[in-house]
């Protein structure tokens, strides 16, 4: 995602500015990789990305409601909360 698109995202949802690493998450295209990992149920991807981008994944999943259901991510997320 390019800089103007990220600026537009922050304009539409100012709270996103407060998510650590969110600019890098979008600039590197990790939001697309995250969506693909969800579709493929790649919990290994969630695990490896979680330490640095866990808050980004959560914020993106919350804000994608209605566009993507993120079923596999939410299942993985809930299993982590239980441990």
C-alpha cells in the first residue's frame, strides 16, 4: 500500500495511527499476506507474524469485518487467549 492510501486510511480511521508497526504492515503488503494466510488457514503464518505484527493483525481483522470474515484468524486468536 502506498503512502497516499495509508494517509487516507488514517483519515478514515484515526485510531489506526496508534497501532504499533501498522505503517510497515501496510507498506510491506503484510495485510494481503495476512488475508491469504487466513484463507489458507496458515496458523504458522499467524504464529511467526504475531510477535511483531500481532496488534496490526488484530486491528486489520476488526476493521475488515463485513469484507473478510477472518474465520481462521479468529479461531487461532481465540485459542491463544485461552492459553
